[in-house]
C-alpha cells in the first residue's frame, strides 16, 4: 500500500473495523480495532510531543465520532490498514478487504 520509498511504515493491520485517533499526556496515538471484535485492538504510539498531523485517507468509512481528545472512525466493513510516516505527517490509509469466494 505504501506509495513512496520515503514513507516509513509504522504498522499494518488486516481486517480492521474501526480506527481511534487520540492524545494522552501530550503523546498522540492510533488504535486500530479488529472487525467483528471491537475489544481486540492494536495500538501505535507516535513520538511524544510531536506536532505531527494525522491524515486518514483512502479508507471507506461509515461514520466518524468526535469525542475529544479522541476521534473514532467506523469503517465500512473489514479493511486492511497501513500507517506510514511521511516527514512530520502520519497517514492512515487502507483498502476494503475483498469478499471471500
């Protein structure tokens, strides 16, 4: 999924159902919830004090809930998600998982 050779891959998650973006004690983080099991998550801590911006792109989603200091994004079915760092920006992108045949 990564487009540029300069992008540093932070993590990949298969079959994600939701993404939570948040900040705790001046440390941004991204948490990915697995589809069908919202209690099973994978968390990615970003550099402390980073003035980084997080962009979410190319992911089909149903809804976004703003609940400061968190933002919850519910995806439209299971998606394979990739988190990359491009300079001071973090990009969360993914593709909808193809249905099983």
